[in-house]
């Protein structure tokens, strides 16, 4: 039974939701009968409908004009992520038997989860719906999208194009639907009525998803940081940081906000970052930037999110060269009252030196993540496998990229093995149910079928090792025999 609508829903919104969910149930009854070949063709159709260059060019332009956020060139590159999601989906079974383990006598069958409520962020009004749609259709689910009001027309158009592609293939268009009257109340109602929620957005949204009463995959806050050790190639690292920071004007939670560098290589890193287009702000300019990025209570101000470095400098009251690609500030400490060690979400990066050994530096990194971004991701610039292993053992994050641009790599890339996604779980560190990249397996229910196998019962000596005491077993057996 559908949950009762919040009082803040208008009658028109309530009627729309009633109709959308009725159509979604009807479409679900159809798609769950499809075989593997059918859904594979459908995901190719919907992916191409939005990921071809001409169409995505138009959608990107719409999204930036509508929201005022982001960079056209780097956002255009996100159509490659749609290709990556399609690649991963096509390579995995989702209908019927999806996995077999003959030794254990287990066979797993893929089943739809049902209606998925997808909450779309304003920074990815086209990519997120496309990625969600590919995985959902592959799993034989249906989707109700709740667009962000600031970029709703771009999401409407993205979903409309995918619906047309479904219809052209003889499938119900209502496999994918997007509400036309978005609001926070409408999003909450979608989450309450769905069978599964995938929420990509801020912490308030994710908390709402987890309190909706519906199973949900949410994402935690990011504060992507590049950790540098003494073995790092500083030039390569600076280029990776620039690529990560400048992608879509730093709007993503994976865009490098901090660089932690050994004190002995600190000036070298600052110079390398400047060579990659970084503008090094003075102490006074840093103070001006802080005033326009955070309020007096440390809350991030929205007007300076995901804007060009020139616009960010102008907002702070100074000028930087037109060729500058991002702004650098020297970190003023790792502490709760030091804003520049926190998430930036724009074209600004803070560089922090650390003293002592590599292990001392890792402790600084852990302290930074205690302040913000715990569970999300970080990178390490190192050629020392022992350092990389130590870092992986100690860092409270779900993904670590080795010598790669974080924002181009941790959600999947054609040059690494991470599952392609636009939603990244942060585990219990970030208040999430999963620490994985949310991908096809998360859109599926599975039925396990178990057959009898040869007995697999180790002896007590094998199980308990040095703790096993045969005398205790014998004494208990003798006592039992007497009582009988």
C-alpha cells in the first residue's frame, strides 16, 4: 500500500504520483517477463539515445544553462561514463542463472527489485538518469526519477529521449518515468512508495532516503585528498590533481580538494601545481576566499559551488589570469575550525605539508578524514608498494586510487577495474549501507538454490586447533551416558 502523502504535497503532485506509480507497476509486470537478449538490446537503445555526441552536447548545454553549474568541456566527457556503465552491464548476466558454484552446489538467479526511486542531483541531470536507467533495465526494474528543481528540464529531456527509445523497441515507455512537479516533499513520497531508493546528493537527502522506510543506497560526503609520499613523481601527481580538480569545475565529491605532501617536497609540489595552471592565492586572498565559500558557522555557501576559478576569485574581490585553471591555497591546519581542509566542491585546492615519517603523514590524513569525507575516497601518489599497502590498511575510505586522477578514476574508468557508476557508497564510515560502487548487483534481488553436496564437516581438531581438548569432549559424553 502506498504511504500517505506528506501534507506539503499539492493535490496536483499527489495525483501525479498516484498515476506515475500505477503506470510503473503496469510496466514492471511487462519488463519482468523479458529475457536476457531483450533487456540487453533495450539498454543499448536507451544508452545510445542520450550518449551519442550530438544529443549529449545538447543535454550538457541545457544542464549548464539551467543550473548555472559546471564546465561544458569536462561535462561532455561524462558521456564516456555512460559507455562504461553499458559495458559493465552488457558483460554481466541478470536474467535466470547469474552465478553457479558447483563445488558448493549453489546456483543464483537474478530477479528484479521492482520500482526504483532515483533522486537526481543538480550536478548530473543527464548522466545520473542514464546510468540508473541502464542498470535498472538490465535488472528488469522500472524507475521513477525525481529531478532536482534547479535542473529539472534537463532531466525531463534526458528521460523523454530514453522513453522514446523504449517505445521504438516495442517496450513500455513507462519503464522510465520522471515526475514533472519536483519538490522535497515529492522526493520523500517517491522514496516511501518505491521498492528501492538510489539517492545521489547531499547528506540531508541521503538521511531522508534512509529514514523513508524503503531499502536505500545512498552516498556519503566526499573530501577527496591526494596523499603524496617521498617516492612520488611530483610532476605526474600535479597533473593528476589538476585533472581531478578542474573536472566540471570541481563539482564532484571526488574532485581533489586537498593535497598532503611531505614537508621536504612541499615547495616542489606548489611549483608543480602552478605549472599545471594553479593560481597560488596570497594569505589575504585566502581569507577573502574563505569569506565567500563558508559562512561564520562553517556552512558551505552555494553561490561559489562549481564555478570557474576566475568567477571564484571575482566573488572574493580579486583578479586572476584568464589562463588559470584552478586556485591554490596553502593549508592553515587540519582541524574542525580550519575550513580549507574540508570539502570544497569548486575550483579550489588546499595544499598541506606534513612533518615526520610516511606513517606520521598517514596519521595526518586520518585526522583530515575524521573532519570530513570519511568513507568516500582518496588517492595516493607513491611507487612504494609497501607504502600503498600500509595506506590501504589504515585509511578509513572505501576506495583508494593509485597514481590516478581521483574524480576520473574512482567511479570507474577504462584504465582501471572499478565498477562504473555515478553513485559511490561510503560504508558505515559515511553512514551508508554499502562501501561499493553502486552497480548492477545492487539493482538485483537474488534467489539462491542449494543442492546436496558431499558432507563438509571438519573435525574438532581442525576447527578448534590448539584450543581443542579431547578430554572435555570425553567427559561430557560419559556424563551424558550416565544420566541416560
